[in-house]
C-alpha cells in the first residue's frame, strides 16, 4: 500500500493566488478563460507519452492537475463544489462502474470525504452473490446510462461537441457500432473510402467550395471508420504524423540555415534531399 497522497499544498497555493492580495492574472481567470490552457496541457501530456519522456510526463501531469485544482477553486469560491467533491465523485463513479471489483451493497458507496483512508473490504465481502452477478452483467455504458437517468435518452448522447473532430468522429462511430450500426466485414469499409474520395473529386471538378468541404469531411469520416477496423485511433495517428513532420522539417530548416543560402534559391528536389536525410537519421 502506497502512502497517502496529499494534494492540499497545491489547493492552498491556488487559493492564495486567487486571494485579494494574490496574483492579478490568476484572480481574473474564469472557467472560460482557462479552457484553452486545459486543452494545451492535455496535448502536452500526449506529446510526452508519444516521446516516452517520463520526466516530462511527470511535469505535464502536474500541469493538468493544476488546471483541475484551479477550476475546483473557482467553483469553491461561488459555493458550487469543492476539490474534495471532485475526488469523491470520480472515486464513487469508478466503484459503481466496476461492480465486479467493488460489489458494494445496494450499488451505492459512502462519501469518501470523511476519511481519506476509507476501505472497501467490508462492503465487498458483505455483498450477496445474486447482487454481484446482476451487477457484473451490466455493461459500462448501461451503468453510465443509469447514472445520468433522463439526461441521456439517445444513443449518441454524452459525446462532447468540444472534442477534437477526429476523436469525436471515432467515438460517434464506436457508439453506433455497439448497437449494430456497422459493417461486419472489411471490404465495404474500404469501398466506402473509395466512394467518398470519388465524390470529393467530383465536387472539386464542380468547383463548389461548400460541397468540397462537405465531401472532404466525408472522406475523413470514412477514413476514421477504416482505422477503427485496425484498432487505430485517428487522433493519435495524426498527432504522431504532425510530430514527425515537425521533426523532419526542423532538420530541413537547419540544413538550409547551415548553407547560408536563402530558401527561395533551393529547388524542391534539394529540399526533398534534406527531408530524406531526416528520415535516414530516424532509422
């Protein structure tokens, strides 16, 4: 058992930054103004993971935690909820959604705020076999639906419109597939990509900008669907490619700068040669 984790020092720091005599920049922040920073920090975590940079991952996870604590502080100041509420809610949710691991009596858990060391052993051992088997039969999505009750009446409810477009496309497709709205073999998936690409080319020939954009979206959507068949996240794949492009182009830029020549004096074939050097170096 690891020792208890204490995030109170961070909570205290953020509270002091928001105090009347605190930092002017921190004091003027809102949930809305912090939105972009939260997104940026999450992507920096993803970059650290892709780079297998453990030290940077540790730092970036701290930055994400800071964002969480900051949002909780804003809510605390207006009496909405506290950081402890956030911790209790997500802890209880994970227990509810894993009844095969935490077969708690009646499907309910007590608040953890009274004791950070509350144990689950007793509730797990007391649960009846019948209750346990019923809980284990529930899927993750069914448990989520029970939690939200009337809020989510439709299959695709709950997929945030704030997600990156590629990630949202994949989640929409995954939810639809769970109820059978999906092909059962690969060939039609490939055929759909070809069909959408043909329609995109037709829109280009018609020189209809709006239709071109619509068809381009269909191409991307069909590619995401294809990637799902091979257990590939389109979002993760594109992040990797963006990182690779940045790294290789940085090499091209260094070679141009080392030459002492202006960019405009290089032919594309010369720049491609630098690009190929970068690819060789990676190998």
